[in-house]
C-alpha cells in the first residue's frame, strides 16, 4: 500500500513493508504527474522494507533564496501556498532558524510575491580592550588647529603625584554567537587588545594604572612614560606656554620674554632668563647664563639661587645666592647669604639685603640710596636651635628602629596592618631627612660665618654704604676687608684680609 502526498514543490511517498506490483507502481507514477527521478521511484517500489521517498516536482511552485551571509531566507511562488507548506519547504531546505509563522501568514494574506521567510541573527559585537584616562593627556600638536590660542597658557604637560590613579583599564569582552537560517554558528570577531606598554614608574592594581612617584607622564604610540623631571628640550616660549609644574624642571634653552614659571620643586635653565618674566620656585633655581630684565622681571626662590649674573630684576631668595659675575641695577633680598665672589664678582648700583652674610669682590655705585644691608643673626639662638634638632634626630632614629621591629612581626596576610606600619615607617624617615637637612644648614652657617652679619669684600673698593645689624658704615678707598658684628664688643669689627 502506497500513500502519495502532494506538497508545494514535491511529492512524499510512504509505503508499508514489501515490494509493489507493476500495476501499483504504474499507479504511483501516474499520481506523480510526470515528475522525474524514475529510477528512485522504481527502487522505492521494489524495496522490501517500509520507507519514505520525497520526489521533487519538475516545476517548483516555491523558490527559496538565501542571502550570501546565510542570515536571510526569502520565498517566491507561482501559486499561493499555505504557511504550513512554506514551513515544510523551508525545513526540507534545511532552514530551521528564525521562521516566523505569523509573519508568513500575514504576508501571504497580503499577496506579497517575495517574502522574508526566515531570519538568522548576527553575532554580538566584541568589546575591545580600552583605557579610560582619569587625567588629561595633552598633545602640543593639537593646539595648531585651535582658533584663538592663548599661547601663554597652553597647559600641554600632565603632572601626576605618587599613588595617583591615572587610568582605568577596561577589559575586553567576547561578542555573542550568531546563527544562520541553517542553524550554523557564526563566530564574533575577536576583540582587539589594547596597545599599551608601561615604562618604569607605573603599576597595575585592581584594573587601574597607578603612578609610583611624582612626575610628568606622556603617552605616545601606545607607550606610557613617567619622568620625574619635566624636560623641555627648547626654549620656554609660544610652543610650551607658561610652565606650572609640580616636579623638577630642566630647560635646555631660554625662558623667553613674557613667559612665567611656577614650580613646586627645582628649576634648572641651561640658557638664560629674559625680561618681563616671573619665576617662582619652591626649590632651587639654577641659571647657567644670566637673569635680565627691565624692572618687570621678578624672581622668587624658596631654596638657593645660582646664576652667572643678575641685571634689572627684583629678587627674593629664602636660601643662599651664588652669583658668578655681578648683580646690577637690581633689588635683592636674601634670607641666607649672598656670594658674588667670582673673578669679576661685583655688586653694581644695587641694593643687597641679606640675613646672614654678603661676600663680594667689589662694589660700584653711581646712585644714591644704594648699598649693602646685613640683618645678622643671633649665634646663640642658632646654637640652641641646633641642640634641639640634635635631640629630635636621636628621638626619630629610635622611633624608626621600633617601627622596623614592629614591621618584622606583622604577618604578610594582614595587609591593613602591614600598610599602616609601612606608612608610619616612611613618615618617620621623611621627618628625619628634613631634620638632617636643617642641621646641615645651621652647621654650614656657623662654620662659614665667623661673626654675626658678616660682610667680606675681597678686592679694593670705594664708597660703600653698609648696614650691619642696624649699624651704618661708610667705607672710603677700602682694601680687602671683613666686617662683622661682635656680640661681646657690641659693635662691628673691621679686619683687613689678604688679596687672593
């Protein structure tokens, strides 16, 4: 017994066990309405076992088209099929994903001749590994395309502090799988890895990039670098703008007219400093060549100042001043000592106001009201301060030893106690370092300055107006001389010194 079921594009033959007789085979062929594949039908009829056979029609009513990427399947038809017939045909074609029976029914009712019958789904997009900057990474090249540029305030350097988080690392994520209408998996494109290489001075902790010391960071071609010194391999001018730095600054050129520097640490200038500039440093200022101005240049230094010469400037220095050639047409205030003792060392038409001492080769002036003033210091007070610092030094060393012993007994897995103990140790060490610096400074003053408010003039000179610890002194045609206040004599002592 054979059952013949007619579909849209094919016939489905089903028979029980046993071969068919010739008449039965002819009947089957007649029901197939001339469809080909005669040999398959003949084999089917002669087989002893129960079986099924699908015979494709000569003229197909349904045509299935699949897009090249396998994500869409469309049907076209001659005679309108039912939704069930379309689904059956799609299944015969191996299409099993994204068949929407309701949409098929609706489109067939509309009479659409080309219908989207099945739709796969694209793979989810992978998320590339990325970096989120927590600081502004500036580039000097970007200012070229900007209109109305303030060249004095370009802000092109990125300063960072020890322990600061500067970036968050965003991990890569693999996209989800896609499927074609045939059910074949479509792999997502692999995520791209971040082009990032960390130089010395950084560490990765819990997905963040952390700075291990103060410095200036730069990010070029995927390489992140940290320099504890801001190195400017040119002049400070329109290319750099004003400098406002938290780290040491090293300038290979000049500080040009009108530009300013504000630095929390030391500044080293291999060139010189031009007029109308304003330099402020919390540390030392070293200028290989001179500092010049037009009374609009102002220098403020919290540490020591070293320069070849100073001209037409206002200068305030908390430490010592070391000038090789001259100080000219300037007003200088110094909390330490002023040394202008090079071979040509001279103070010319300037006011030099120091607290500890002044040493110079010669003094020249053609202007009234100019001179040298030394406030002087109380030697006994310095000695008393030194004793206090020595006691503090011993106490700090003992505290460091105790914390070191405590640190040895902290278990490695007790992270909180370990970090707090290390912090305590570093705090004592920093305090000891500052104390030793203060001791060294006071020792240097006591060793190098023989008397309170000392002035040394190393060459013959004339018409010098001095003020030492409030006492005014006028020297006329003086030979090399040393003057200082003697507390025991309660006056200024003047001693001749031999020429070098």
